């Protein structure tokens, strides 16, 4: 048999090593897919991506809100006051009804009834 050139022997050794690495990777991939399917991998990746983007978006909105709040403190105070009044509307309305009921009970008639007995 004819002697192969050294370059050819080196290339064959590299090819065999690459094939061994690829075979090991395929075995690990099959084991990994057996543990966790492709669908669960994709959903986990998508869920992570969406939650990351939502966190970043919430941070951006919060930063913008802080900037706007510092520029418009009066409007912010008015808005907070309106929200507090809206949330406390039940107790406030009950208090106003109690005041109205007390005012109705304390009324004195305009014309006093005539006294009974002798008009003298």
C-alpha cells in the first residue's frame, strides 16, 4: 500500500476528533430533550423574554412618571386628592346624611300652636 502524505493524516485525525465531539453533543442533546421537551424549552424562553421586556418597560414608564410628576406637582396633588375623595366617598356620604338627618330633627315649626286653655 502506498504511504499517505502527512497532511492527509492530520486532516483525517481532525475529522475523527470533530466527529467524536459532534457525537457527544448529539448524545447530550438527546438526553436533554428527554428531560425537557422542545415545547417547554420554547415556552420557557418566550416567558423569560416577555417578563424581561415587561420589567424594562415598567422601569421606563416609572422613570417617565417620575419626571412628569416633578414637573407638575400641583396637578399630581389634585389627582391624589381626587382619588382619596373617590375612595372615601362612602363614609363622606354617610356623614353628610347624618348631618342632614340631625338638621331635619332640630327644626322648630314656624308657627307655634295656640296654647290650650283660657285665652285670657
